[in-house]
C-alpha cells in the first residue's frame, strides 16, 4: 500500500474491542485492515509462552453476562475451554472485576491461554502487527495515519480501539478539525486507568501445589490477586503463579526498577501462601501502565464522529461500555461496527 491508496476502514488496535469491530465489519462485507503495535494479538487479553507453556499475564479468565459475548467465548475453535475457572477461590479481597462472580456471570479460561479468544476473532482478518500509529490527520481522501515507520495510510473510516489515554493522544491533532473530537479528547483526559505490576513465577518440579486456583488476599497492601496459572493447563511442565499488584501500590512503584518490585511481590506472596513461593526458578515481569478502567468511569457507548467529506472516526475499547473489562471491550467494538454499518455514508 502507498500513501495514496485509500482503505475502506482501518482499525487501530488488535485487542478484543478492535477485533470485535473488525470481525463484524468483515462479516458484513467490508474490508477492514487492523494495525496493532504489539508483536502478538489480543492486547491486554495476553498469553505469554514460558518454555512453551501458556501463561496468562493480563486478564486471567473471561467472564460476562451478555448472551452474544457468552456465546462467542464458548465457540472459539481450536481452543479447550475450562468452564467455570476459577472454581477454587480463596480469600475475601476484592477481585479485579467483582461482577465476574455474580450468579448470572459465565466464567471461562482456555487451556491454550486467554489469547485464544482474540486470535479466534482475528482468524479471517488482515492484521499488521508491530505497526504503531503515531499521528492522525484529516486529508482529502480520508483520515491519514502516519506510522512509526514514516509510512502513511489513509482510511475513509478509522476506528481507535485501545486504552483511553492511548486514544486521547491520537485525538490531539484532530481537535482543530472537529468540536466533537475536542470534546471526546477532553472527556478522555478526565477518565483514569488503573495500573498493575505483574510477576509470572515458575517453580521446579516437585513444588507443592497451592490449594487454590485464584487467591484474592484480604490482608495485603501489595497484592490484588495470585493466580495458579498452571491449573488451567493440560499437562503443565512447571507450576506457575501470576502475581498482580493492587492499583495504588502499582502506581507508587511504576518507576521503580522491576527487580525491586518483583522481589517485594514474591516476598509478600511467600508471606501469604508458603515460604517456597519466594524462590521461583524462572520469572518474568510486566508493567501494565493502563491495566483496567477505573470502575464507575466507563462511558455508555462507543463514539462515532463524522469528519470531513463523509469520513468517520470511531472510538471503542473497554472504556466505552458499562462495567469495563473484556466484556465491555467486546461490546464496544461490536456495537460500534453495528452503528457504522447502519449509517454508512453514501
Ligand atoms: C492485570 C490485568 C487484569 C485484568 N483483569 C480483568 C478481569 O478480571 N476481568 C476483565 O474483564 N478484564 C480484566 N482486565 C482488563 C481487560 O484485559 C481489558 O479490559 C481488555 O482486554 C481491553 O481490551 P481493549 O481491546 O479495549 O484494549 P487492549 O487490549 O489494550 O487492546 C488495544 C491494542 O491496541 C494497541 N495500540 C495502542 N495504541 C496503539 C497505536 N498508537 N498504534 C497501534 N496499536 C496501538 C495496543 O498495543 C493493544 O494491543 C485486566 C487487565 C489487566 C492488564
């Protein structure tokens, strides 16, 4: 593609929101191109391979009440669902999403990792990975996207599907062109996102199995969750725990060297569970600067802003449906695509 070639619709972000939108548009006969900065697909619905063993290091399991979302997460081909995970929950601390445990909420993990869901949504889509969009501008033929490589692409419709602060940055150059974009940018600037520092820890064979699948400690100032990740795997080679820190503690340590906060989180998990937890054989850290939407800050629907001569800018992501999380991300993308299809400009 050259700078002068115009695409029908470009989706920025291959998380659940962007893929849900692109999937629905493709099913309706449109030709979305998905661009995403990461090496993998799924964004915060993320699975790492530790010596080949899947490890979920963003959201640990999928959950929801919307019938279409529930049907979608149960129909992922090439994945082995683990309905109801986590069944063995310990601790009375607050889950990342308390409504995951509401009686009507379906819960599910996959033996292959949670990224099986976004990968399934992406299966028929044209996705360009490791492609970061740095700037948007209004052009004569559509919305022009300048990539980190310097290449320019143009879309008649463009969807931003990412964390609120990331979308806000991309909106800045367009505020001169549209009062609606300006209002959207101001709104996003007011809405926060919660960070989470995460440690994946693998242990040598023979290590005792923890009695829980998920621990929500009620007496920790550091840890929000400890997931017994290897309890989701078919024949795990290693016992793997995933430690995720509380938002306030994470924010205070975002700029601390990872080896320092990793040690603190392992020591805390050792205090809560057993001394062996302090000494894993392999670790990996991840700093989620924008892990989750701040509960109560979500908007009720995705944005669809007309720009110039029939071009449209859509904004989706977990922030754009009540409740946040994967369900809101999926709903926002699915609904935005529906609105775009209903109101296609002539
Ligand atoms: C630690 C943690 C715990 C969580 N716990 C839960 C939970 O219990 N329940 C729940 O439902 N949810 C939970 N979540 C939240 C859930 O993972 C997210 O709500 C959901 O995955 C967000 O999907 P999204 O598509 O909106 O955004 P993302 O998944 O962030 O996808 C956006 C994608 O866009 C890419 N991108 C951003 N900017 C650009 C750019 N300029 N150019 C190109 N690409 C770009 C990003 O790299 C990313 O791949 C948790 C998340 C984390 C991190």
